[in-house]
């Protein structure tokens, strides 16, 4: 074996060792970035339940979601969401949506996509249903508000409007603009 062949082999071994070392550093850096990204995301839950309690510690409402994920310590994103008020409370509303967000600095729940609020009336009154694509709900204050188009059905009666403010505990509804409806005798 000539000196020239030995030098070529040594250079090839050094090149292989150098490329292995660089690949290893990039792999470590990628792992650190992935770890940092997961740390930024926070927690992730399936079949999540969030319970809201009053000042006395009694259950006021619960939020159920197929998935819940904390995003950068700023908010919690939920998918396939249902909000139920406590059965012993005087608020018989159930609210469903495709997704929701809860910011860490406030108690409002921002519901998006096929939002449906349903009050199954008692034996004396009809069901009330509210549908919209976006709804801001303050479950502690029992208020729901949107500036989007809403459809409201009360028994056989139906209304549409742009914007709404609802007080769920007093069953009071304020429509903001462009109100139209159908009432059958």
C-alpha cells in the first residue's frame, strides 16, 4: 500500500468522522428545538373536563371537550366543546361548538363554528335555540354575546339578527340589528 493510498484512507476516515459529528450536533439541536416547542405548547388532554365553581365552591358549570391544549401559556384551545350549567342551578342552558378558546387572563369562553345554545323549556314553555358561528360566553356572569349573525328559534317562532346579547340566567335576549322573523299563530 502506498503512502498516497494511506493518506486518502486517513482523509476519508476523518471526513466520515466529521460528518458523523456534524449530524449528531444537528440531531441534538433538533431534539432541543422539539423539546422547547412542546414546552411552549403546555399540556394536551383528551376528553377534558373543566369545572367552574362559584365563590362558595359549588359547581356552577362544566366544560367538556374532545381535546384541550394549552398554547404558549396564553390560552387553552378546545375542540368539540359542550358547556353545561349545574343541574341544580337555575340556568337550564347547554352550549355546543366545534371549537373554543379560553385566555388565561380572562374567564370568557370564545366559541367558534356551529355554535348552538339550547334551553330545553319546562313543561309549560317551548325550547329556545340560538345558532351562530361565533359566541363569547361569560359562564360566571351567565351572559352570551356576539356581533355575528344569529338564528333564534323559540318553539315554532324563528328570528334572525346581526348581533345579540343574552342573559342566560334571566332568559333575556337583546338583538342588536337587522332583526327579522316568522311567527305562526
